[in-house]
C-alpha cells in the first residue's frame, strides 16, 4: 500500500483548520528503543509503504555532559568532569547544575547556537525533499531542560525557593532557541517542534500558578518569535495537561501532541479546546498497540477520528510516543494501514 504524502499546502490547511479536512500523518513510525534491533529489515521494509506527510528533522543539539562534536564545550554542562554526579529521570540524566553557586560558570559556558556543523544533517535531508511540509526542532524546551540541568527533585524545590534563578536560565535558553529557529527558517522550514513533558498521569507537574509565573511568559515569547518567522509551533507534552491547555493556547501553540490516552479525557479535550488548537493525536503505545487485537487497534484509531476530526481540519495522527519493542510487528502494520486509510 503505497500512499502519496500530502502536499505542503494541504498540511498547512489542516493545521490552520482551513476547511480541507485532510488528516496529515507524522511520527506514526516513531520507533522506541529496541524496536529496530528486534525487527531489523522487516520493520524498515514495512515502513516504506507508509511515508510521512511531514518531513520531521532534528538538528544536532548540544550534549548533556559530553559534547557530540569535536568541540568539547558544545554541551549544556560546564564542569570538565561529571563522573561523580547524581543521575536521574530521562536516560539517567546527570544533574548539570546541582548547586546554584555554579550558576555564573554555567551561564558563561552556555553552548553556541551557531556551532558549526550542527545543521549539516538538516541541510542534507531537505536538499532531497522539496515537496513536503518541513518540521524542524529539538527535544526539551523549558521544564524538561530545567529538570535536566537541576535534577527533578531540586527543580521541584526551586519552584518555591529560587524562581529568580530559573528565570535567568530560561532567559538564556530563549535567546539560544531564537537562533536555532532562525537557522531552520533559513532552510525554508514551515514549523518548529519541541517537547516539554509538563504532565504526570493525573495532572501537571507544577501548579498552574507556577506555570503562569515562570513558563508562560517564555512560551509566549518563543512562540511569538516562531510565528513572526511565518512558522507553526508544535508541542509534545506527555501526561495530563488539561489544567495548562488554556495557557498553551493563549501562548499560541498551534499543534499539541499526544493527548495521552488514560491521562487526558479525549472527548472533553476535543470539546473544550478543538476550535482553538490543532491536535496531533497519538495512538496509545502503552496498552492498545502492544496488547490489542487488530480490530481493537482499528476501532481505537477510528474512535480518535470520530472525536477529533472536523470538516475544517485540525487533526493530525501519529504514535503517542516511541513504539515499544514488546509490540508485535503485525500490530504495527495494522496501525499504519488504518492510519493511512483514514487520512482523507
């Protein structure tokens, strides 16, 4: 089943709810850790039949404690040796700034957003693809980046004990991101995506008041900057974001992903916010995809479309997160086939 990707303008119309009602596919082939190793060429061959409607590209972002380039300073950390540092959370991240006494040194050693070579992969990819909507970005925006810098436990305390310090770091992050946005714009990108897992299973990781004081002004600034360049802003945020949606919409988020199954009420989310924001709704990779029958997977996707699809557009479809290696490859094919049938 070879499917023609939607044209650039068709995707734009869907995002902006311009009336075509087509459903773009992106991140539907989000392979989680271990999936490619398990299925190898069978997965690669299957994926060829289900191209993305959006060309999604990540630039070479700074490393955490170790630079991914020949420049040892192209990383978020500032210490020459983090071998004894505390590790936590995503990927067992290192606490890069465990003590606020090191803030000045941390800021003085901030990575250079114009680091040579970090967009070489982006340039090579877009040179081969001039037809599709281009979405460029990076992982970890503000909350996620701060918990990587400070560690989750420290960050939870900082929300009450050192809001001023967090704002200083967010200021530097915003200035850095603006340059990255400029570099994507120079390559004729249509949208910017990033992540900020703001929710846990039953609510946001911080109170709405904390979000409003700390993050909301920076969200407004960075999204306004993206819009000033003529691009859309996509946000990935796992967990229950219901109490923060009004802020995300006011800040200008164009597309929200994934509306996590079991965390956010899909009907309530669509009814309350669907006329003001577009949704990249993710198929449940935690329960449905690894454990469901073929019919249950098809029914689940059809239910998403029933809830979120509008004649004017506003719905995109993908996977909710990285597809887990315990997922049967037959279930992945069923998902891809059903998504492809549903896009028009």
